[in-house]
């Protein structure tokens, strides 16, 4: 049985950001990539993205109070 976890209503939208977006993000918040929380490269929500270690993933969650909230995670090895 095959199941696409990204289609489940409880799984937020995950998007791998580009290198230019990564640079912009790090400059905007005046941080380096090691300051970001980690997400494992084997996380089920990332499987179809084929992320590399060091990629940054944008996670968009629906919020009743804020509409949509955005989180960023750096891909790390498991």
C-alpha cells in the first residue's frame, strides 16, 4: 500500500528554498545556517524533495490566529 504523507491534512507544506533565497534569509535575520533548527534528511515529509545536507526547507503551517506561519529548518544527516 502506497501513501503520500504530504497529502495528509496534518502535514504542513514543505518547500526547499533556492540558494539565493537562502542567502537572503540568512542576511535578513543576521544568522548563519547552523543557527537554524535541524530536520533529518530522512524525514518522511522530505522524501520526494531529495534534499541534501545543508539545504534549507521552508515549512508553512496554517494558523487560526495568524493565517499562515513560516518556519525554516536546515537539513541534517540522520
